[in-house]
């Protein structure tokens, strides 16, 4: 599989794991990475990401947060020689719950960084989220990220 395809798959896993309610699987994507949200302190590794961020996510009876994270405008740049890659993208999140009509609840600019491992697979090394736009997050998070 081409490097760009592997990276696209990682970005898709970001959405699929989170939207399916697999919060541990989502956190595992950042096992050896840092997660930066706008101006707040960075979170390092999957345990801290789970403890500091993912424990705020509201899961419904079906085990999901009833969301869809959609990545658009992906601009993936791979440096094969250095074993590094970057992606700039937009993320839009929609949500619907029994008492909450389908609507956009969030959008942000994402700056992903990846490194190639010894075995040739790619992994996240850093994710920075900037310029977030907030809708009604009351059915998604117990407390808003700041």
C-alpha cells in the first residue's frame, strides 16, 4: 500500500473509531503521539488522551456518540526519504440524538503529522487542532474542550 493511502487510512480510522464509540481504539492511534487542541496544553500518548479528553465524550444506548466526523480538503504531503508526512484538513462533526435534530456541532482546522515506523507502517506523531468553530456540544461532551 502506498504511503499516501496508509495515511488516508489512519485519518479515516480517526473518524471511524470515534464515531463507533471505540474510544480506546481512537486513543490507540495516538499511543506515541501528541494531541494539541488550539491553545490548551498538549496531551501525550493514548492514556492521557483517553483520561483528559475522551472521558468527556457522551456515549448513548447504542454505544456511540451519535456523531459523524468528516474530513475534507485533505492535503497530504509525504517525504518518503525522511519518513515523515503531514496533512492539513478540515473536520466537520454532525450529531443527532433522540431529542437533538441532525446538525453541525463542530468544525476545525487539523494539522496531522506522521512518521514511518521501522516496519514501514505509518503512525501519528502529532495532531494540532486550530481555529475551532463550536455549535451545540451539549449532547456530545460533558464539558467543552478549551
